[in-house]
C-alpha cells in the first residue's frame, strides 16, 4: 500500500509513509500564547497558589514558563526541548526552539514557538520585604567597646549569612537595620531563622542572650507574635586584650567560657565569661606596637621604648630572632613581646 498523502512510498504508519508520517505528527507541543504571573522584582513565577524559585532574569522566567506548558504525547520517548527568547516587547516574549523525540519508533524533530505574555506582580516575599514586614528583632548590644571595623565585620557576616539562607528560604530577609545607642537592631522576616542566627551569634561571641515575645495581632484566627532576641556581646572579641590586677592576657577563644593567653608567661588559661567581663579591655589596635630592635642575644632583646624612646631590655619568652622590628603589646606601661 502506498502512502495516502504522497502516493510515492510504502505506508509506514497511519496510512502514511515514514517521511509524511514524520511531518504530520507533533509529539511535543506548545500553546501559541501563554499567560503567566511573574514578580517584577525577583522574577519568581506564580504556579497555582504558590510562587516558584527566584529566576536570574525575566527572560529566564519566560523560558521557564514556556517549558512548564510543554505538552508531550504519551507515545513520545526521550523528549528533548531547547527554548530561548527571540524577541521581547515589554512584558511579551517571543520564544522558539527545537524539540526531538522518538515517536512510534521514528525520530521526530520539530521546531517550536510560542508567545509568553507576563503580568507583572509583586510576589508575597517581595511585598513583605518592601513593606518592612518582620516577625522578629535581633537586638545586638555591647557593641560600644568594639571598633568600627569590628562592628562592620560582624554586621557583614550576619548579612552574608541571611543572604545565603534566603536562597533556600525566601521568607528569610532583613527588612530593616537600625543603629541604636550601643548597638544595632536587625528586623528579621522570619522568626525561626532569626532565633537560630541569634543563638549562633551568642555561641560565637559569648555574652548575654535573652528571648521574649509579645502578641502582636491576629491573622486568619491565628495569634501573631513578634519575637525579640537580645544578644549582648561581652565587650571583647578574640584578638582583644584583658587585664586583671597586673596580669595581661590575649583573648584567644570565646565560647561559653573564655580562653586567654597570659602575656608574661604564655600560659593558656580558661575563665568564666563573668570573670572575663570584669577585666579591663584593651583593643588590639590601641596596644599592639612595632618597636625598633637595637640589639639582641639568644635570651634577650633590647628595644626602643615607645614613649620614653630609651632602650629597654626584655627577656625573650622563646628562642626567636627578631628582624629590625619586634611586635609588642604595650599595656598600662608594661611591654610584652608577642
Ligand atoms: Zn508519503
Ligand atoms: Zn518577588
């Protein structure tokens, strides 16, 4: 039997030859026009009642929406589709591409095209963030003894942490930051992440941790609470110096208890946070100095004193050879080699 269409070749399937059959089938299809909702800020697509992941660009969102609308015949095997944006006119995208599949034993290659028409929206995550929505406040306190640089580093670490969590959970964001006396308030979009973050800060920097919550309102018959996490830093961080009586220490670790290195003996000791907080605090940049080496032996070094400018002899705590300068700590008229 010859093909009913071309009448030239033997029938292959559906009364058609293989070539005509291949040309007549469309195992992969796209509707000519696709309407969709996209967030104008983060390019999330709305799918039913939920919003999908953040897209890198609105073009990516258009391609993604087209792919979601691809129809594949049940007989098609190994379907492959490649789509890209040809043309954009404000929120309308022309999309085309190629598709291939194995259909009833024949490889069928097709060209596809469609038009995506977006309706620009503000997704719930973006409108919450813009509306300064927050479920919790992290109150960072005890910052007055930190340097500007230490505060900047601490805040930047928190922002980085929130950003990387937000990639997995879009409810996580900082909706506002307010500098207050002796501290910083961070308004957090989502409570359980805020609690974890506050706990982590406390574990890492030590100090005081307090939690409270208050009834804020009622939504859909559910009580809404706002939570406050107070993280009060102990006033010093690793790298600072503490002095008690006439002993000076370098802070080497803060985690529940505080690890110190005594400068004169190089001994490590561990003290309670409360004890450490009762000591006098010195910032590294205020007490660390580089002094000119005048001469040295195996056991001693003679340095130029930073204030009297006279030679001063110090015992080397361990056998080292200094270059032209030696790093020291100068605290309360005492010099220590470090
Ligand atoms: Zn034919
Ligand atoms: Zn959005």
